[in-house]
């Protein structure tokens, strides 16, 4: 009886493992890559990928012309290790378990460097210690929702006489659908977005105007990917916007 029970458990584990692999295979075969975001038929943002379906370039457009670009590079384990944009070079280091260890941003024109060293609690980034040109300059606190999305990222500077002076802050809420991309031109790499933002707020102390703040709703395809975004700002003098999301199927690769 004991032998039969063990065989039964082993068989169930095998069946579940096969079903899980089938689900993963099905997801991989039907997964899509976001390649374009358009507004009123005009290309706003373009995403380019390599043969391993890794994002390697982001282009923002204005009047049908590229106005801004980012280039991404990866290591042999497919971890993002370098981002190049607007004269900046941002590099990423990881712990042995592939969790983010440090972010280093360098601006060659002025020889300035910004660094963040990350601390963890229950597999989530709980705090980032910030440095400017080698000197500790402040810290960042993080908050998450029940799906593991970052809902607050608040940076504090120690350069001010005011204690806990807020230097930068993101506030977000999310839907429960699939997020097709991590847009590093908008969100730092340490912001986790498993789902799509439905509320966005970004404050910086150096701003000369109100912080960007808006709500988003989406239309989705049958797989749960957003295909249209309706963005409504919180201030009346900013116009509402509608964006269309365009996809291609992932390339088939030999990697598992």
C-alpha cells in the first residue's frame, strides 16, 4: 500500500510537471513582443529586439523623426548589464541569485557618477543607498502591492538641512493584466511592473512645473495584453491621449 501511494504521488507530480511545461510552451509560442506605440496613427515609441527576443533598442519619435534613443546590452545569462542613452551609460550588477545589486549611471561629458546599492527584504528591494561621485547622498524607499508591483519609489537626499527631504518620487497603481514591456526611458530598472500602470505620478524637486500625473485604462486582446491605452491627466489644461499598442510574435529560439 505504501509503495502504491508513493507511485501515485510520483505519477501526479510527473503529470503536473508535464502540464506545467505544456502551459509554458503554449505561453512562449503565443507570446508577443510590443514593437510600437502610436498616437493618432503616428509612431511615438518603437521597440527593437534581437534574435533572442531581447529588447536592444528603444526609439522615441517626434514628427516622424527619431528624437531620442536607448541601446541595451546583455550578458551570457541574458541579464541586462548596460543601457546607453543621451550621453549617459548606465550599468547593472547582480547578486549570484540574479537579483539586482547595483545601478551605476555615468555621464562622460562632466565625469559624474550616480550609484545605487540595493538592500532586500523577502526577495524585494526594500531600500537603495544612493551615492554621487563616490559620496553617500541619500536613500530610496520602496513599497509594493499584492502582485509585487512597485507602487511607491521615494528618494531622499541628505544634502538638505531638512530631514528626509524628498528629492524624487514615483507613485503608481496597476491593473491585473500582462505588462508587455519595461520602459526604462520612463521607469528606473528597480521599479517592478508585472502589470500595467493605471495611475502614474512622478515628482522631482528640481521641477519648474506640476509633476506629471494621470490615470490610464486599457483595452486588451484575448491573451490579456493591452492593445489600446486611454490616458487622462489630473489637470484640465493637459489633454487626454489615446495610444495604440502594436505587436509581433516572438521569434522562435533554441533557448529554453
